[in-house]
C-alpha cells in the first residue's frame, strides 16, 4: 500500500514539474499560430498592418517574447512605424499566462517617465489555455496629466476579451470610469459589451452595446449635458438565404444644450435583407480604397495641400468603382428603415417611423425614368412613413402645409392642434398622403 501511495505521489510530482515544461512547448506553437491567423485577417481585410514575433525565448518554466505591430501605411494615423510589446510568460499546469508591457517603445516610456512620474498605468494579461478560449485583460490605473496648463483626471478602466484559437468568436466586456477637466468637461462611467461571430472576413454577426452614464461640457459659456446615452449595433446573418440585416439604435434619458432639452430620446436605423455577397464586395472595395488612400497620404510628409489633392483624387476613383458595387445591393426586398423615433421636448413629443423597400431587383439606370414619370415609383417601392412634432418648432412657415406637387391634395404635413402630423403609404400601386391619394399625371 505504501509503495502504491509513493508511486502516486511520484507521478504527481513528475506531472507537477513536467507539465509546465510541456505546456511551454505546446503553447509556443499555439501562440505562433494565433499570430499567423491575425496576419491572415489583416491581409484578407485589405490592410497591410501585420504582427511579427521578433524574439521568442522559451525556458523550462517561463518564456520571454518580443513582438510588434507593424503599422506601415497606418503610421500616418498614429505617428509611429511600429508598436513594440514585451511579454513575460509563466508556464502553468493547464496553459500559460503572459504579462505584457509597452515600455519597449521610447515614445511610451518617455510619456510614462515625463508625464506620469515613471509609474506605468497599463497592465495587460493574456491567458492561453490548452483547452478553452484565450482571454486577454487590460487594466488602466487612474492617473493625472497636465497639458497646456490644463489638468486631466483619467479614471480607472478595464477590458476583458475572450476568443477562440481560430479567431472566429470574440466576447468583450469593458468599462471606464471616465475623465474630468476642471470646469470644462466631465465624462461619467462608460461600459461596452460585445459578442461577435465571424461569418467571413467582412461579415461578423452579433451585438455591440455602448453606454455613457452621464457627462457634460462647457463651450463658449454654453453647457451641454447628457444622461444615460445608449447605443447598440446589431448584425444578423441568414446563412441559408445569404442575407444580412444591420441595425443601429441610439437613445438617451436626457440631452440638453443651454435651455433646450430633449428627454427619453430614441431612434433605430437600419437595413434589412442585404445580399451578403454584394455587401462583402462593398466592404472589400472600401477597405481597398482606405488602404490605398493611407498609402499615398503616408508619403505626403504632412503637406496639407498635397493630402487634400490625394484625398480628392481617391474619392473620385472610389466613387466610380463604388457605383458598380453598390448597384449589386439593389435586390428585391432590400429595406431601409427608421423606426421608433421619439423624444420629449418642453413643447411636446416627437414621434416617427419610415420604411422604404424595393419591390424588385433594380439598377441605377432603371431609376432615371422616375424623374419624368413619378408614378413609376409605385411599382418599384413600397413606402410607409409617419411623423409628428410640436408646430412651434417650425415657426410660422406655411410651406410644410402647402402642396408642392400638382397631384398632392394636402401639404406634406397637416396641422392638428399644437402639432404637425404626416402620414404616407403606398397601397395597390398608389401613394396616399395624409389619407388623400396623390394623383400622378
């Protein structure tokens, strides 16, 4: 019995001492593979940014890694060529844990030394598990920084991101307690949550939510305030039909500028049933155009006139190419909508909804005849809209109440007590405005 027990203890001791060594070997392969996959994502998305392992020194129970992000054309936006990271990795029984520092960058170390009294506020930890997701945590300590005689108080922040080794699923939870600048600016707690699944390089389904608890700023003696500002982005993808829908919603408990205030504001904007292949082509073109623009701008040497000329040229080229790509989105049932628009002002409530849907596949050329024959639009579109708001917001302007097209029997709006109200819809190939048919000639 004693021999059996001793054997078990010996096995556990060998495993305890040997597992970190083995894990160090296995995790090096996993880490290198993850970096390769990150570079593949960059390359497929049209970016020339890349990640490079400069040095990987593996010991028995620990490793040290020096790696960097090569910004290339993006250096124009960030002002540096590369961002260097130094990792100290501890080998464990079930994986490895890496502590990352940015002190290897002279611009960062100088900032910490000269502006933060040598105390690095940034703490980055990444846990690589043999079985399970990779989790990266970033924590920011509170610090104070002075710039041009103004003192900024930056409060703590934290973000935790988990993702699988194939880089197909990402979950992020983050918060920041905000910042303040004397009597000029205050920003309260900010939270962010996201859960995304990779469908392709350019299609990621899931949700991203963003909340600012409160904040205010003073400019030219006018105070602007916000309370409980919420934003949510959602992308849904139907794999069988190759259709995607994008929705952005925004709302706030209060938005105030001077004496004007908007309470309980909300709006939802989006597009439904976009062709997935056409959407990817549009995104690919956009990424290509941005990459080309950044490449040319990076050689402009901070010459504003040259940068403007490059920008104008790229916009012209991009515009002509974009027309062909965007046209492929014009498929039957594509819908643009604004829904649940609402808000309360001192003078009353604002409400509205809009929906515009294609009844058939179209090209841009096929829209031209509508200019001469507006009735043709009834065959192309299905449309509904409603809007109401306090009449005093427009003053005494009579144009909103007056027909501006010969076939209209009412104005775009009608007066209803203290409100202006609008309602329109297409039905049976006809357009009805405020309950009256619009007569096309």
